[in-house]
C-alpha cells in the first residue's frame, strides 16, 4: 500500500536491501563465499513437466538448458569447460541455449575473444543436437553476427525468430525462438505464422517477462528463459534487491502463466558485481511427460 508521500513500501524494501547487502554478503567470510564458492557451485535442477499437447512418442524426452554464460567477465574458458562437462553428463536429447553468450564490453576485440572462447569450448559437444538464441549482452557487445556464424560452424540450430520441429512417428514437437526483446529484432507474429497448428510447442525467449505476451497466443506449452540470473543476490524475506528490465516478474524457477508453463534459468555466469548469494548458478534438465 502506498504511503501519503511518493516513498512506497517497495522503495523502502529496496533501500533496506541495499543497506543489508554489505552487511549480509560482505561480512567476515562472506566475501570469499559470494565471490569464490557460490558462483562456481553449479546446481543441476531437474524439472519434470507434463505438457498437455505432447504426444506419447516424446514422453521422457530430456532437454538440458544453459543460459547467460557471460564469457569474458567472471566466466573464463576453464570454468565454462566445467559447465559443458556437466551438461554432457546429463545425457540430453537436446541442448537449449537461451542467450547472453558474452559479457558486455565496449572493447570489440575483447568481445571477439570471448566469442572464440565460447566456440572452442562448445566444439567439445561433438555435434550433440543443440538450439540457441541470443541475449541483450550479445547485441550490446556488437558480436551478434559472429555468434550466429559460430552457430553455423558448430551445427547449432540458430532459432532466431525461427521454428525447429522434432518428429517421432506421427508426433511433432516444435521449438520456437525469438530474437532478443531488448536489443534485437524479435518477430513474434512471424514466429507464430511459421509454427504448425498441431503439436506441443516450446518457446525460447531470453527475457522471461515476455511470458505475459506469449501466453496470450495460447499456442505454447512452455516458455524457457534466462536473463534475470535469479537476481544473483537473494536476501532472506526481501528477495533479490536488483533485477533487470523484463526479468522482474518471473525471476527464477517454474511458473504458470495462463495455460502455459514458464521457466527461468538462473544462468551459469554473472554480470558485475560478480557475486552470488543464496542464488547458485544453474543448469536445468527438463524431463517432458505426455499428458
């Protein structure tokens, strides 16, 4: 409820959170934990979802999602190699990558170096089937074209404003992808026009709050996203004090938005400040079930 002044309860909580962060996170031992231990303490989340339009032929399909690598910031090649080793160990039928491959930098040569590092590590997937979209940091760094060329070289399906269909017998499962909603050129109507009318459909959209729009189409069983990093710092009671635009509503985990499921992955990398507290980095494994 708003007070008689312009200072709302939400503003008070944000102020309290800002004061609490240095007390909570940067206490004795807290700095080391939040900068060294938790950022590298990967959590493999297993999520079982029953999709109403999924044909029995796809029952048990295993999808592994990674998001928000942010190579060139806190993330380096060695750490990303560990991430990919864990991804391989989930034995996915399909890998889904939901954007922000590189950390934003105004240094173009540094951004290109980050793309090369990502490519070198992803090449170890040895053509394991994968789909990908871009995120806002990929565009801000000016390497969106180079990342899409990387997808082509590594035989990763570029799902930018596109649709990819898996077929098993007479059953179809569609994967649709949007270009980044903040910095790219998303064409949601174009994606819907490409999407066949029958079969379960999963949407990859970097920013999770787009679920309020995508759910209105009543065509998608599931939207998966990243972008928010879960807040990186999640304070008891208060929650995450800082969240990005279009990542403020569906912050982390599984939601129901209308008739659609929405899932937000906390990401494997970070943006500045490079700390995580009560918000471990995440690899998500979806186990799909037919209705």
